[in-house]
C-alpha cells in the first residue's frame, strides 16, 4: 500500500529574489523521493514552463524573468511527483500559490496636473486654494512604498501645502492683485513617508488673484479746462473727463455726476461703459453774450462697493471743470417763435398785415434784412419790406377761396448773408359780407296734381359763402317788382327756411307741366345782401295721399313693386333671348357648302353683274326656257347638268313670246311647285342646297315687258290716312305722303 505523501515544501519567492533571471529558486520535495533519481517532478499552471521552470530531479523551481507585482500579484501552480520508470503518480497533484512580494519601484504621480486655480486678493491666511492628490502604484498594505507626503518646492512664502491632504492654502496676508496677479506653485509628492531613498513626483499650480473693489476712483488732476463754442448743438458731446481706478471689471465701474447747480442747469454728464469716461453734453444752447464761463464740479463714484473695505474711506473722488464759451457769429434771432396775423378780405394791394422783428445776437449787432421764402408759393399774395419786416398784401384776398395763408419770413445779416434764420407766419383772412345768399337746392320742385290751396309744396333753405357772422340768418320773400303769382305763394318761417305754398286747387301736367318761381333771399350781414333764385316746379301725377312725390313713370315702377336690380335682370334676360333668336335666324339663312364640286355641274343660280347689260335681248347669262316650257323640263328631268339649247327668234322687242307659252298656257307657278316636288324626291343627285330666283310677273301682262321705263305715271289709289291711327311716330310720314298725293293730283 502506497504511503501518504509528505507535505510539499513551498518556498515564498519574492521579487527581490527574482530580479535576476534564474537566481530565484524554491524547492518541491516528495516523501517518496529517496534521492536516487527515481522520482520526476512536473509543474503546471500559470506561467509554468515560461515564467517558472522546475528541475525534474531535485524539484527546484526557478523564475526565468523578473516579476512585476503591479501587473500580477500572484500565480497559481500545480506540482506532482511521478515515478520516472512507470510514470505513475507517487503523490496526488498539489496546488500552491506563488505571491509576488512588493518593493518600492513606482514613484508618486499627479494624473490631473498641471493645475489652474484662483483666489481673491487680500484673502486671510489659511484660505483654501486647491487640493492636489498624487497616486502610487505600489502596494499600500505592505511597508511604506505607497505612503505619500506632500511638500512645496516653489511658491513660498505666499502659499503652503498640507503634507498629508495636499490642500494648498494662502500663507501671506494682504496679497494685492494690483501689485502681483499671477503666482506659480510647485508641489512635490514623495513616498516611503518622505524618508531617504523614497521616490517622488511633482506638479505645477498656476494661481491667479481675482480682483475685489479695494481701490477707490481717482481723477488724475483736480482741475480741468474745456473750450466750447456757443454754436454747439444741444445733446451733442462737447468734452470728456475720466477718473482712474486700479480695479478691473465691475469693481472699476464709475458713475459721473455734476454736483453744483450752475452746471446741472446747462450741462449733462453720462458714462461711456466701454471707456469708463464721463461724456459732457449740452442741455440748452450757449450764449456768449449772456454768459462766457461755467464752472462744473464733477464727482466719480464706484457703483459696486465692498463693505469689507469701508475703512479705506468713501470710494469716490471729485474734480473741477471750467468751461469757456467761444464767441461765434450767429444768425439773426426773431423776437417770437411764430407769428399769427390777420387781414380783411378784399383789402386793397399794399395793405399792412403785420411786422416781424429779428436782431443780431452778437455783440456787434449787425443790421438785418428780411425776405420771403420762395418755396411757400405765397409771393404772389404778400411781400415783406426788406429793412423793416412789415408784411403787406400784393393783391386783394378772397376768404372764400383761401381763408388761411402760411408764409415763412427769412432774416439774414447784411454783413454775412450766409447766416439765415426763419420764422413761420400764419395769416388769417377775415370775412366781409361780399357774397349774396342763394337757395340751397337747384333741383326741380315736384308739385302734385292733387295739391290743395294752402298746402306746403316744399320747404327751401338758403346758403351763403360768407362766414357765420355775416349772414347765416336768412329772410325770404317773392320779388316785389313782379306781378302777384296766381299759383304759388311763399311763407318765411323765420328760422332761415321758407315754405312754398299752393294757391289754387289741382294742377294738370297736360295743360302746363313746368312753372317758375323767383325767390329773394336776404342775409343778416353788415351791410345786408340779397340774391334772387328761380326754382323750377314740375307738375306730376303723385301717388295716393301725395306722400311720395314722384312722377308718373317712377310711380308706375314703384307701384309694380320692382326694384332697380329686378328691372336690370329682366332687361338682361330680354337681350339674351333676342340675341339667341337673331343667331338662330342667321344660321338658318347661311348657305351650306356642297358635298361634291363638279366642273360640269350647271345649276340655276343667281348671277349678279355690276353693269346694266345688253337689255332684254341679253339672255346668255341665264336661260329660263325651262320655266316657260314644262314639257321641255320633263325631258331634261334626269339631265339637270345639261343646258337646254332653245333659241328664240324675235323681231321687234317685247313682241316675242316663249314657245312654251304658245304651246301650253301653263302658269309658271305650278311649274315651280312641280320642280320643288321633283327635287325633294329625286335621289339620283347629291342633296344640293341652291338658291333659285325667278323673275316672273304673271301671265297676260298687257305691258308685254317688265321694264317700267316707258310706263305712264298713274295716280296712286293708296290712302295714307290710316298712318294717323298708328300714333304720333307715324304722323310725319303721313304728312309727307299726303303732300306727295296732293302734288300728283295737282
């Protein structure tokens, strides 16, 4: 029976022993090994055969390369003892672990460096700025390889660092940004707790002091001077002033103000945000002749004050600005900003309207000349005296045409005409009673036929072009120089209206349709004017009760109950129907094109010549033998395209008759009807449409000819008296024919 194997001895191999390849060794030993070489040792697991090798005879384990704990901290291997001859296992597999022991081979590092930090200026000692942290890859649980201590290499005496936490703090009080703004601090991290032989690493921190308002504004000097011409415009900058401030940002913002009353009344100061300057401008115009100098006390104050530094005093400063006003040659100045004048209408040319006054504001007081601005277009109505400024009329004015006039008077110095000033002048044309009143309406007055005596026909009013003060109260009467009107009278209602009243009973438009009525109107002006207006009165049949005074034509339309839109619609429908009828008749009368056109197709057509021909013997144009001889027509029934060759031999004119008439006294009307029937039932030819005209006077004409040239004139037996019954439209026609009959009879 096999013995239980002994415990395999495992030697802990440290990296210190493995630092040189092959120098590290451990040993495995089995209790079955007698030392005679009959036992063979084998090794398997992580790194077996590559990192670790075993001596098959002695069981010694060697490392072939250096081991790095930071990469792999331990290896798991399996060892077994075999009989060299039989290869049988003398011991079961045993597992063992090789741990790599740490040594201090990694220096501390700052993975996030370099760093940037800020801290307010004038901070107290110990104010935290930033915390830095270094890392060490060595084993923190074994020895002091990963125990780090911080120290400051650069940045003293301004900053310090906590050796354990790496917190950087201020170490000096009253650090002033205005003296020094940027600092560079170098921090070192050392392992082995800072002992000799430890490894170290460093990083850089750039620290900037941020600004606080610890500096008040200050003017570089206490007194300033500024020259401003009196022609400077209101609201425009005339100068600048600036106070210095060592702070930056909002801590350097300054608000400027004028603190004395002399300056605030005339000048204004504002702050330019970009340049932080105080911009001085005018509130009103300067006048050298009135005031030549101004003294301004200007104050500059910080807008953001830190109460922690109130012990430094008020954060403001003052300066004095003396402004000298420069004399400039100025344009004349009118005594008023605008003038309002008046003049009566119809005043003669040269009438004085008013006067304008301007003076030279300069100390030398140059003379002034006046003239009108031609752009107004008022030079045809007014003129101004050049030296005195008196405005006069150039022609009589009409208030009813233009009640107001706006002119512009210009003024310039005689010595310097280029300097101009102007002033608006408004002239009102006052009214005089120069227009007679007249009746307000020019329309016809409708008089109903059924009017009764005393009935008001219409109430009339008057109008007057003059102003209300000159005649808007009117009186009415009939002309006294005319005879008394038997039909109408007038009543003055004493309220600027008058009523036309009928004096007779009933009017008849057939006997007299129009009447004229003259009315005299007086106004109430001074002096009073009168005017006569003639009204036209039209007599019309009115509707029942005379409520609506409309003439008969309009009354008919009103009684029918038809509006204007309905009447227009009816007329449009009638016009459309007439257009359709005309179009239909036109289409019925138009010819159709033949379906077959043949050069040999000869028909009976109407041929028109623009000459008088050769008389009745000219029968070549059209042969009507077929009309006179029905028998011949029957023979040519199926040959309509062949012209019948029938010749007539006549000696004296109008004595030759057609052979057909001699042979057969058949009326041509019957022949025509027969031809029409034949044409309708004939299917041997295409359905031509042709217009055939026959000049036939009938049988047995005693004249023997259709020519009226030699016919004696006979008196017409026609009576035209019936035209009188057709209405007045045919009355003139009946008179003309009646006169013609009378001439023939005579």
